[in-house]
């Protein structure tokens, strides 16, 4: 056997191993990468046995849950933190452009593998879909297009209206949008949905098989912090990603009642560029509170709640525009420029408004923003009626768990968050369980693509020239 042939065998072996890895990685960590279910077939202590058993059940067995329209007993929500896709400009170096292009498919690969494996009922991207709030409409449209075709590949029926709108490449009519909102009474805002399974059908019932409901959460890079957010930001986000604040109630009036609340946490505190936005968000919270909803709440929002230094990687931090930081935009002086958490006061108010019944109906919070990920617990102190955060689960006391989902970005390992909700008949309430399924840093994914191409070439070469 010639040297070149032996070399090629090694190349092919590595290619196969890497490809098997990237296409079956969740089966290597079945505990983190599956819904929290009772089935015990994965409890074997031999990881290799687990791996093959898992693959077997994935393709021939019952690992993929079928039903995605009834949430009587089970909710399966897949959560992605901060994809933050970048853009290309004429001056961007060629390699950087290639990197951005490949990154879209790296993220898309994670979504595809996880979605096919686990058939979620809901998917949420927890804000910061894009990497910058300082982009024009055209670039916002172009990233949206990449987002719905490459990252979270949506069925054609879902993306046709989005792509139609984008293809016109007209600037968004934010003046009309602002006039419309300003002319409305706060009481006439509509944030409420019931039993939504599909955004594209008139009655929100499910039409397309196996398509989870996609939930969008606004991040500071999508619409800006409150010192940045303009009518233009809000108009285009609304046009392509829907409302920034809303709730959906499921199984209302039954013991299995629960609701999903999507909150725009960027527009809760100021000083804001457009103070109206803060008014809208607070009104949303008051309306939500007035529902006096009897059921569990899953809160999805971008900015984590206040916690003291050291509980998570990000500590409390607020920054305001000043003489130096406002650059040429003098009108921004003193406005809110950035924040790691909600302030202590806003945290108290929001938790009171959303989780006022959490003693009876357990709740859970998913956030993004800090990239590293973190889990903490909020419990209400019955002497001073304030919420306190701790890093360990409080004993003998009701609490609301907050999970800051580790970023999906390549640098952080391409994570998927899995929230399983199960209704316990015995205790007559929902139980929530969260796990984080990491993929691998993007370099390995890149390397797999490159080595696959090289071995294809060398093999063809050997075959053609009969070496
Ligand atoms: C967005 O894409 C369109 C069509 O490919 C292109 O004409 C336009 O220049 C792009 N916008 C930006 C800001 O690059
Ligand atoms: C959320 O985004 C997805 C993907 O971009 C889109 O298909 C869906 O329609 C959006 N949701 C709403 C309510 O607009």
C-alpha cells in the first residue's frame, strides 16, 4: 500500500469520527441533552452503551415525542441565549466574511440536530439575535433573512411573508408606526393571546406538522438599551419579530393552566430616549397583573434580575451616557447606556407583578444577556416583603428559579437550553426542570467541514489516478 493510501485512510477515519460526533453529539450526554422524562433506559453507567441505546431510540424507538399540540401534561421548550450574528461590510476582510457565513450554519446545525432529536413544543431565542443595535434597516433585514433561513430554518409557509417584506428593501415606516401607537389609549393595547400553536394561522391552531411555536424576545442588540431605543428600532422589530411584550395563556381555567410571558426588559427603566416606551412596558405589566391568572408562569426575558455581586459572572452594573460617551449624539446625555441586571427596585416590582401567586403556582424565569450562564433563586421574605436572590435552592420556602441561559455563540460552546414542564397529578401543579446541552466550540465544526472536503479530494484523486 502506497504512503498516500495509508495517509488517506487516516484522513477518512478522522473525517468519519468527527462527522459522527457533530451529527450525534447529544447522544453522548443524554442526561443534559434530553427532556427530563421518567424513562430509565438511559441510566446505564457505561457511557458507550448509553450512546448506542440513545441513538437506537432516536431512530427506531420513542425518543422523539410526537405530540406538539397539547400541553395538558408536558411542555418542552428549547431555549437559545444570545446568538448575536454579525454582519459583513464592504471593508470586512475575506476570512472574516467566511467566518460569519460559516457561523450561521454552525448555529443552524445545532438547531436542526436538537429540534429533530427532541421535537420541542416551543422554541425561544432569548434576545440579542443580532450583534449590534447600530445597523440600518437594510442590514437588519439581511440579518433577519439569515436568521429565518440559515439559523432557525422555518417552514416555507412561515417565512414567505418575512422574505417578501425584506425583498422590497424599503425603509421601515416608523413614523406611521409611532403615530399609530401615540394615537392609541393605553387601555387599547392588546398583549394577550390564548392557546397559540402557530403564529401564521388565523386562529393560531397548528397547521404545519412538527413545527414548534417560535417565541422572540428582544435584546439590547436588537432594539438598544432604553437610552438608544428609537421608534425605528421598535417598528422594524415589531414588523419582523412581532410584539416585544405579550403573554400566552394555555389550559386556562383548568388545574393545568400555565402562561408564557415575554417581557421586553430593556424598556423598564431609564432615563430613556423615548419615555413612552417605558410607559407601554409598565402598562403591560399592570395588565398582566390584573389578570389574576391562576396557573404557573414561564417568564422569558433578556436582562437578568438584580442579584448581588458574585452570584453570577455579571455583577450589578448600570452605565449612563455622559460628555465622553455620547460622542456626537448630544441628545443622549444622561440616558441609560447599558445595564447588566434590572435595578433592585425594578426587580422587586416586576417579580411582585408577575409572580404574586408563586407560592401556589410554581414559576420559572429564563434570561440571556450575560453569555456565561447562571442559576439563581428568588424568594420572598415574609418580614420585609422583598425578593432575595440566592445561589442555592431555599429550603422550606417557595421560590422562583431564574436561569440565565449560557450563550449559543461558538465561543461559549453552542449551547441549547432545555426546559421540561411536567404536570404532576399527585401534587396538582407544574414541575419545571432545566438542563443545558453544549455542542462544541466552532473550530471543531469548522475543522470537520474542512477535513471532509480534503478527504473527498484526496479520495477522488486516488481513485482517478489509481495511486
Ligand atoms: C442587503 O442585501 C441586499 C440584497 O442582497 C443588498 O442589495 C444590500 O446592499 C444589503 N444591505 C447591506 C447593508 O449590506
Ligand atoms: C418570531 O420569529 C420567527 C422567526 O424569525 C418568525 O417565524 C415568527 O413569525 C416571529 N413571531 C412573531 C409573533 O412574529
